[in-house]
């Protein structure tokens, strides 16, 4: 068996391999190409092969500045990364190869964001040389063996009440294409919402890159709610069997009481069931977001826990400072700021 790090990989072989092993949407070929397009940096792949057959892979991106380099598997708003392999032994080889790469290069930090659905998370603790572990949580609906009707009955009463209210508001919901008009509307609502919460909005180029790198109805859907012909909310979801990824909502705060977001979620869940997807992943919920946690739990969502595994040259990072880190490594996770 041979392990190596390369930027030249057979993407067709890669996609076939991850589809047949435990992987996430974020590992997908199209998402890797999306990140390449958006971040303007080529991906690296740690791979293990035997007789020219791919047995394991770990994709990552490297961002270099005058301060040094940062590795993420994978970057951009907490994308899940990590190993996709056929055995723990292959995972060990992949992580050891990455450890060697870190030692030989001017790496300030390297972070693996593990797949929350990975059945064996201990491989990182055993084989990846890390300094910190940051615990995270997602909430996910198990769609197995549910119909629309039976899933509806599993929701908490307040969720069903919100959806019923949206029906009474004369709202219309539909799947749409990413046109210049819809992109501008979606981005405007998203930007206003994130700014109001003190968050970091995704750039408008994000939407254009989605359109260019993914196939509508296959890789993603955009749902839109209108009231009196005015667009008031959107929801972007991605698909990677057996998972639907609830990725990005946005709504007009003037219409918050219309419960349009609940209508969007319900419509996207029904679409996922019709597409025979098995899990509806609401994504990350911070431990200090009790209201958001309760909202997602009301949809019969279960908790899944996962970790960030972080190697960091913390002494050097402290000399750089948070402001320089933010400017030098946009969309990359460097280190928990409380460690600086």
C-alpha cells in the first residue's frame, strides 16, 4: 500500500469511492470544486492506494500567508471533512501522512472537522497529532420509515401550530432556479439577517458558485416563499445520499410572524422523503443557543456530537493576533480564539 499527498487525483474515482463509503455532502466532488472556485485555491488529497485501487482519502485545503499556512479539512463555515476509508488501518495511514506533511511545512494550524455521522471517531484521537479538541453538536431528523403523515405526528405541537399558521397567511412556496434576480433577493435577505445578528454573511459569489458547480434538483434545491407576490424567505438545501443538508435560510424580518421559515422546512422535508433520503440534517447548533436547539428539537431532531481536532503552533499564533488571523485566513478555522 502507498500513501501520498497530491493535488492531482482522479475525481471520478474519488467520487465513486466516497459514494460507497461513509462520507458527507462536504466530501463530494462538486463541493470540493465549489470550494476551489470560491476560495481560489486548489485542494490537496491524502490518499492510500493498493495496486492502483483507492482505499482511503482525506481532502484538505491549505491557505498560505506571510505568517505561515493553515490547513482545514474542510474550510468554509464549518464544512465537515476528515477521512473516508475502508478500514481503521487505512485511516491510520492517511492521518500519519498528514502529520508528516504538517511537520515538514510551515503550518500554523491544522484542523480536521470530523463527519458527525462517522461511526468511529476515535481514529483522530489515536492517530492525528492534535493539541486541542473543540466539541460541537448537530441536530438531525431520522426520516427512515416515515411518511409525510407519520412524521407530521412526531413533531411537537408548537411546530405543527407554526406550519398551520403559515397556511393561513396565504403564502405560496415553490422550488426556484438561481437567477440573477433570485440570487440578489436571497443575498439581500441573508446579508441583512446575518448583520443584525452580528454574524458573518456569505459573499454573493457563494450563490453564483453554487449555480456553477451544482445541479439543481440533483445536488441542491432552493425553496422560496412569497406573500402577495413578494419574496419573503428562502431556503437552500443540499443533497448527498442519504442526507439532506439544511444549509442556509433567509427571511424578511418584517414577515417573521408569518412562520414562512417553518413552511419552507416542512416543504423541504417532504421533498426529501419523496426523494427517498434517510436523514434531514439541520446542521450545527452552538451549546449557547438554547432557543435554536429547542426549535430544531421540535421537529423530532436527534443530537449528534462531533469534534474539531486542532493542531496549533499556539505560541506563534499568539504573536500574530486575532485581527491578522482573520484577514489572512478568511473562511478558514485557525484556532479557538480563547486559546490566544
